[in-house]
C-alpha cells in the first residue's frame, strides 16, 4: 500500500538519524522526515499525536497539504511545481476515478483498472521526493489558526480489521487545499443507504457488476418462481441525470448484446426501469431530451416519473403508493455536502458547501483554499454556485495550481506569508458543453454555454463517436488510454466479459 511505503521511508530516515548516520537526503527533507517520529509505532509525541511538524523557512520547502484525490485535487497536484512545494496528499483512496467511464465498468465494457489512475502517476513527486507523501487516511478536523489538520488512518483496508482504533496523526501545513468532494444525496429517504448502490467509486461499480451477474445466475436455478425471476432481473435506476441515463444505456446494451446470447433461458425476464421525479437530462434542451427518451425506450428502458418515498430490501415505494420490485437498485440523484464538510467551522455558500472568494480562497482564514464539489462561491461574490461536474473541478484545480506556483515564486509559499501578494485574475468558469451516451452507439453532444444559448448540438452516431473520442483523450495517462482503447476493441469483437470475480 502507498501509505505503508511512505511509513517505511520515514522509518528508514528516523533509524538513520538515531544511529548517527545522516540520511542521503537534503537537509530540508531530513528535518521534515525526522519530525514524524513515533507515527509507525502509534506513540504520541509531547504535543499530542505524531505527525509532520511545521516547516522551517530557508531549510524546508513550503508544505502543500491536499485533502482528496478527486478531479479537483488530482488536477491541482498534477499542475503544482514540486520544486516549489512539498506535496502531502491525504485521502481514503490512492487513485483518481475517471468517473465519465465508470458506468461502462459495471457491465464489462471496460475493466476497472482502466478508470483508476494511481496518484503516483499523476504527481510523481509523491512517490519520489523525500518531503512529499501520500497517506491513506481521512481528515477529521481542520485547525486553521494552528495551521494543522487532524487525520486518522483508514481502517477498512486489508490487514487492519483487528486494530482497536484508527491511528491518528497531525499534519502542519503552509497551504491547505480542501478538495474532499461530495457524497450522494439521499434526501433522508429511509432505506437508501442500506439497500441501494451508489455509482461514484470503483467499488460501487464492482458491487453492481457482482450483483447483476449473481442475479442472472440465480434466476436460472430450477425452482425459482416466475415472480421471483422478474424481481431478480429487474434493474431499477433512480435519477435521470447523465450518470443514471448513461448507466441505463450501458445496461440496455448489455442486455441486448450479451444477456440475450448467453442467458437465453431468462432473456425475456430482464429489464431496466429508470425513475425520475422530473425530466431526464434536465440540463439539456427539449430536443435533446426527447431524443434521449426515444432512444432509451427503443432500447427497452422503461421510464417512470415519480418520487421515491421508501426503499425496502426488495422493493421501492413511490409517493403515489406504487411499489416497484427490484433485484438491483442503483441510486444516482446528485450530490450534496459530506458530513466532514458540514462539520468544518468555515463559512458556507448556499447549499452548504465551503464558501470561497473569486480566487478560491476561504476568506475568513489564512492559507486555506477549497475546490471541486465541496466548494461554492460566497453570496457576496455575486457568482452562482457552480454545478458538481468533473470539468468544473478540473478547471478549478488547474487554475489553483497556477496560482499557488505564482504565490511560491513571489515568496508567499510559507504560512501567513501571502497576505500582500497580488493574485492576478480571479477564477472564471466557462462551460465547455455536455455529453451523454444513451446506448446503441448513440449519444448527445451539446457544445453550447447553456441550453438557451446558440451553438452546436448533435445527436446520433456522430455524437457517440465524439463522446468516445473526447473521453479517450481526457484519460490522464497513456497507459490507461491504451487500456480503454483495447477494452473497447475486445468488447466490440468478442463481447463483454461476464465472469463474476
């Protein structure tokens, strides 16, 4: 694991120091690593938990602590100059998920490694630089006045199940970037977290794939009643946004091309229902929504309008009393602030996100920035809260990386040293357009600033080709681009992999 490699690296430095043999590193890296003594054994230091202490101007590089490995945090780490900062990343996952292609992994069109980009490949300094680290941990608190964050190691990983309590540590920062993302909105509906599967992480896609293939195999077992077969093979998707529509399209493709061929005994029982309270793809204009509705219906997806009132182990209950049995339930109704973001005593924007100014700073404290789905403009900026989209997070990460490099070059990289530095142009977001696939080699591409503006919007096979080409070029590493291209080719020639692993 990445965090074990980091700890072993720190242990080697500490042991060299205690034996009187200086490590073969620069003085700045030596001071940063030896201040981490006690972490490996879980012992506490005199000032509480072990951790990385404050940097020393002139001896250490400024320390940039990044919370999160989503689109915003990873794009920022990719753009930050590691010669100017020591980069420390804290996250419960050691990779970035290429979310636009996540739905394709649920049905075997792509393999899971194709959409997971390791942090060390995004920012090599985390794996090689002596003062930069990745820690598999969650941030539990932020103390902006002491310039520290409190963290605890993720305990749901292999080898840590028997630990009594999470290992805790502190990190001092010169600049803090909160890019912790958001969590799926359940609107307080009973049973959602217990019975539905979200589609935001690789392990969600893995669970969907396992559940789908298990239900297909169970439904073929002798003695299963007709009603039980229908329930097991009923896939219900809640939420008609891009993620819900794309997953429904991928699932309908899987049914038409693979289930009908390889599970012919139950092919007439499996079907997909998409439930949305209003209009599907509401961010697109009427013409594109109508086209999406037509294509999904032709693919066998049943569209229902309704509001979920209750979720039970084998059925969904709508507000009009309608009961919808299911074997697989996927929840995709948007996102909201996480409990961690809500717990921070920082100003909030409308909707509960961390409030930022025009330069993505948290204005009430020094040296704290927030980007991605966890942030939003304060009301006094006069700017609307930006949508929770990958392109918004990516653009914010790119902008802030450039700004932080500028601050460090001007001598403001250390804590409380950037107050009088001119920051230049504020962040401005320009929408580059929206895309969504609806299955059967069809997609929607809308390149307008908004659905009311003039510009180019396309549907059909050409849009599908543009959709695939655009996402293939946006995959971060050439290695994963190769994986994605080969996966698409093998799926086209040989069909999807239906192994349940």
